[in-house]
């Protein structure tokens, strides 16, 4: 059940209706303990949603997810699941992202930092969250080989309602300059 693709501002955007998702054909290889995910999104959704998730069902070890958090004023969350499967690090942006305007989101995770500014969220080129403390179970090591789902958890839960375009995944943490350049270049 694929999203529709519409011409939006001269570029194509994927439109998700809460029951649609995309999934990579094979397991997604990052082969690093670092990752950055950059994308533009537009939504007015107020409930919990999975924007993207590297996992089969998020009970997997070494997975990550990007969520709309309905408990924290509809902010964007980055979740980094521990290699032991028993805990995870989660961070929420300080910025509300569900105002139905295009927002540029960048999430960076650098597991080599082990809790010291490991996870960061940028909204419209501005740092909106940084992990400054160690969590219950600090994470290290590469991510597991899982499919990447976009728009739902496992293709069946917590559907995303909104649009997304220019999704890019990097196997290193983007610098502030690179994030600013992506923000200025792609919209």
C-alpha cells in the first residue's frame, strides 16, 4: 500500500495517509556507529506516528526510529535502541513540528560518544535537542541489518499522515555547516 507521489513546489513529495508505507527491498546496511537522517516533512498529525524506522518491529537490537510524539506537544523524536534490546535512548525536539508547513528535520546519532551529545535533532537548520546526559543504557556499535520502513512501524502500525521529500541517510554525523547547507539548498 504505497504512498502517492505529488508535485509539490516543483519537486515530488510522498504523501502518506496513515495506512501506507515504504520498505526497502532488502536489509539496510549502514555499517557504522554513526548516522544522520535528513528530510523535509509537512504534517498536522497530532497522534503518535512512525516517520521512519530501521527495524522489523522495534523490539530488535541496534535499531533506530523517528517518531511524532503526541505526548510532548507533537515534537519529533529520535530513538536509538540498545544492542541488548532492553533499553533505548530517546530525545524530543523543543520545536512543535505539526503545523502543516514544510519543516526540515535532521537527526544525528553518534554512538561513539556514549551518551555525551550522542543524539541531536535539528529543525529548520537550528539545533532543537542535544543529549547531554547518559541514559539508562548507553549504546555503542553498529546498527543491525534490518529493513527501513518509512511511514509506519513494520508496515502496519502508527501510520504517518503527511508529506515527506528529500530523504537522505548518511553514515556519519553531519556538521552544522552541512545541515545549514541542506536546509538552504533543498527548499
